[in-house]
C-alpha cells in the first residue's frame, strides 16, 4: 500500500473557490477589518468574553461521553495531538509535527505510527507533559473498566511504546486512514492526576487540569463556567484574561441576552433562523451565517414495506419542495445539498444531479413502479399502502412547519403521511437506534470525526437493529457501497479516497438511503470589536480558536 | 405531641417509599434513556453506547436496579449524576440557593400584596376595587408564564433596557445590587400568578370571617372598623392561610420550571428539567425524593403551626 500522498489526506476541506465563497466569507470580512484598523492582540491577557450556549457543558473528562457543547470546554482546557484548521489542514498541537510517511511518522503499511511531541508543555498544575501521558490517555480509552465515550479507531491499537519522553510509537491491527482525523478530536488527559484518583470517571469532573490555553476557574452549576488565561500556554495566546461560558436554555432568551448586550458572543446553536434578518441590522453587533457540516434529511427505514422500494424514495425526494422549505421556513439561511458529504469536504462530489421539485415526475415514477392509486387517494402495490409516519423531536416549530409542507406535497403523489413527533430522549432512544421509525426528519452528519468516511452510517454490518454495532439506522445494505467503504478506510492515498467517496455519493444519490433536504448554516453573532473569531467547519464548535480572540483597542 | 409526631413519621416514610417506587418505575419505563443524546450526533457507535449502558448497569432488570438504588439511598448514598459525574446531593444543594432566593422574594411579594388585595376586596365587596382586583386575578391566573416572561424580557430588557434579560448575576459581579437587579424580572413574573392566588384565598377566607356573629358583636360594641379588621377579622381569616403557606413551603426549594427556563435562572426547576431531558436517573430520583421530603415537612410544619395558632385543632393533634 502506498502512503505517499498521505500529507494531502490531512486536507479535510478543499481550499479554494468553494471554501472562499462559502464558509470563509466571515474570515475574509475579518481579515479585511483587521487590515483596516490594524488591530493587534494585547501583550498580556486582557479583558473577558462572555459566550452564550443553549446547552450546558457538564462532562469535563474529554475521554468520556460528551456532546458538542462539552467539547467547547475541552477545547479550551485540554489539547489534542493536532487539530484541524478551517481549510482542513492539520496543525500540530502537542505533537511537534504531523506524522506522515515522508517524515517516518506513519509506516509504509500504515500500521506503525510514531509521534514526536513538543518538549515545552506543562500541565496546568506545573507537571511536565510527556509521552507517558499520551500512552496513558490512549490506554485509558481502551480500558474495559473505563466508560470511554468513543473507541472508534483507538480499539485498533495493539501496542504503545514510549521511546523517549517526547516520542511515542504504536502499532495498529489494521491500517485505518480516518484515525488521523479522530486524533484531532482526542484530548490528552493528565496521567498523574487520574492515576492518583480513586475513580478515573470523577477525577476531572470538578477541577479539570489540562494543557490548553485556558485553566479551570469556577463553575456555577446550571449557570456558567469561568475559565482563566493559562499564562504558561505553549502556543499563541491566550489574549483574553477570562472566558465565561453562560448557559441559557431558551433560544429566544439567549437571543434577548445577546441583543441586550449581556453576551459578547453567541455561537454553536446560536440565533434562531427567524431572527436572522433582524439580527443582522443590530448596531454594534456582527451577525453572520456560518457553514455547518450537518445535513437535514428524511431518514427512511428501508425495512418498511413501502419505503424499501427505491422508486418510492425517488418519488418522495422529487416531491419535496426543498426550495420552499429553505426559503419560506428557514428564511433562506440553509443551502441545498443532495450529497451526504458537506459541500466544504474535500471528498464532496459536486457533479451529482441536483434536486428538482417535480410532482409529475414523482407520480410518473410511482406509476411506472406499479403503485396504483387506491382508496382515499392513497397508492397501493401488492396490498401495501403508501402510508407511513414521519417523526422528529417535539418543540422545534420550524421543523414542524417543514413536516407540514412535505406532507402536503406528498399527498399530491398519493402518499399518506402522519406526523408522530416525540421528545428528544424518546426519539433518540430505541426508536432511533433499533430502527423502529418509519421516517425521521433529522439533522445529522455522515462522517467520522472530520474524516469523510461514513462507514459507521452506511456499512451493512453497522445496523444495530440487525445485531450490528454502528449507526446505520436506515438499515441500508448495498454490496458495492460496502466494498467502497472498506477500501476507503484502509486507503491513505487521497486521490484514490476521493474517487471512492465520489462513487459512493453517486450510489447514495441514486438509491437514496437518506433523502437529503439541505445542509445547515448556523447564525452566530458577536460584539463589534471582538477580534479573532474565525468559523471552522472542521471543529465541533467555533470557539475552537478562542485563544486568539481579543478586544480591539480604541 | 410525641405520639402524633411518631405517627406522622411512619406515614411519611411509607409515602416516601411509594413515591420512590412510582417515580422509579415511571422514569425507567418512559421511552428513551441516558444514551439517547449521544445517538443523535451520530459520533458514537452502537458498540460504544451498549458498552456504556452495560457499565452503568442500565441493562439489569428494573427491580434489581431499584433494589440497588434503595439500598444506597437508605445508607445515605444518593448516587452520582450521569450528566455531571458528581454526587446528586451536591448538585441539588448547588441549585438550592438560586431557587430559594427567587421563590422567597416572589412569595413575600405575593403574600404581602395578595393578602391586602384579598382583605380589601372582601371588606369592599362588589366595589369597583373588588371588581378590578377580581378581573386582574383571573387574567393573571390565565396568562401563560412562558409567554408573560418573554414579554417582560422583550419590554423591560430590550425595549427599555431597564432590566437584564435573565441569569442570576453579571459574570464577575456578585454584588447585592447586581443580584437584586437580576431578581426583579423573574420575581415579578412569578409573583404575578401567586399574588392572584393569595388574593383569592384571602378574599374568601375574609368573607367567611366578616359575616360571623362575633364580628357583628364587635361592631355593636362600637369598636372602630380598622380595629375590628386587624384585631378580630384578620387574625381568624389568616388561619387557613397557614395551611396554604405550609403547602407553599416545598415550592420555595423545588423551584419553578418555566420561569427558571425563560430567565435562565440556575435553580432546581431548571435542574429537574435538564435532568429529565438527559434521563439522568440518579439526579431525577434525587430531586423527586428531595421534593417529596419537603412536601411532607411542609405539611408537618403547617399542622404544628396550625395547632399552635388554633387551640381547637391543637387539642385534637395532641
């Protein structure tokens, strides 16, 4: 196997036309503003920033299970070996350089990895950071008694050797290309603290210690988390003395606090789409739409007697007025995307046939496939009625409107669809994971960390309802897709991987295991004068570079 | 009194046990579970979630899980939150202050205004004041708190800029003035509804009293109306209010779900809602038991106070 192009595989997003036009409009504006005012960061950490979040970060051990908002805190307190910049380039953090074949970091067969580490890093309590910490962190993830959040990739590690305090080497059972991307979101934990604790699960729960740009300050449970500048941070920054993350559960209230100046920035779930237009005109505030990798899709259960027919899925896709949904319901915020990959991904196939809303075409497809109009204007074939439920989480008014719109247009092709919405904890329980739904309206991503590999979602061996261990809740089974996915995982050559994922997107576009509607954009806002904010589609939260944020001096 | 107390304690323990069984069953039988939120993001595999469920003991039979929980709580171990990895009691106590601050303020406002509106409404029955107060109370009781809270935020925080749009204090500023400033909005919203309730209770209680014979007797003796009101009528009319206050006591510490959410108030109501959404079983059970204990204590205190204030009841209690 050749790994010669592996350096390129670190490019998770295409740098160029698309990126510039899309996600990085904000970046350009920012660079422009910086040039105009020639702002520079302060010499010593100065001032504070208050960031509003609509969920509360509660999990502070980065190797345990957490949701997006928990990672917001992990990014500030802890460090990964490397992380991904907005253009997809991997940037070394605790590692001295990114391991590739050329520098001997990854062996030709992809099985032996060697990582050289920085020698100037200390934990927040002053203890030096060494390769033993990396070894400990990776072994903790695989420890059967530890409630690790995610073992994907890590479980392939066979043996870890610390060659010297600043170099570590490990061997893997099989080559696994997405592991580079997964490590970009794997934060290292302090061995000396967890080993000394009674219980590794609670060791970092109240007073996390990391190597990151901010140190733990205080937490007011249910209200806020205060972080302080780590003045001994090994990288650039931090330029802020304090960062406060404030939990505001209600989105309208979050927006009200931002509007009234109580918050300096609202990122992540941010500002609801219906306030987008109004928010852009607010004086003293900068509000913009930023790209997000999540896709809004209708997820069909392919074991459903009607939905297993590909003609039905094609007809349903044809009969969704995506344009109207985006324009009329989401205030033109989101962007069409018929692929499972985000438009910014280096693996995105932009040659896929676009979506066309066409009721007649949908009716033609169903007629052709033998679905005949039966009683009460509902089509039937071999005794199966074209009737099913569509479910989503309750309490999302815009999504409920989108459901209504879809049901309307689907009725015109003889499909009888009922809404069956339930609270999030119910939807995402067995209902989702054991594929008990008919169709789900859901926003989700089909990749592995920042890597375009969707095998966890698409492999036929990844169906939990059929004893699999992945997240293929549609229960999609396709032999060609399986072969492509398996090749993609073990291939380090970027050009070949791109071919693989392009073909996979063609298959998915044709077979519609998921019915795509749009790719998300989020509305994020900040006060004028807060410099350094750069959206990053390859990070799980746009506070990823908070260390570089600072207030403009007047 | 001792026998009364022992009897009540026995009853209370039985009630607590029933609450725990019912609460545990409903909570665990409700669809979904602590792994749901991880499934949503698609970042965790089914293997990861199955392993975690196994490690947390979620796959064991429900009676076994309940027995384990009961054994622990009897021994004083309220468990560790799935969400925070912290002891449940510590989490509950960390939210009590905020809730107590908010609920006490709004209850004091509500009692003070409500009692007087009720008294005057009864005294001047069918007057313009009474009609306005009655209409106001009905409107206040009918307004959804959620909507009213948002209106208050919109008008006083965004349009006028007088009040902060939520939260308990400005970060880095915990001064009394700052806390008070943040308290005004949510306390007024909460007080609106309870003022209405208190005024209605007080009005009917007062009406009962002022039509009694002894009031007529007092009046015939030539005692001034003010003196009749404060010395004779109010004292008796306030008696039933003790029971209501006793029933209100648990609210002081259990919080207000809606108002705390709208005003981002880090109290018990908010914690309860978040824990339920997360299916954080140990915390939800902890809050449930904590609130149940408060209700029982509140009732007990009301009974004792009532006994002290009214000799007729006191005699029976003994």
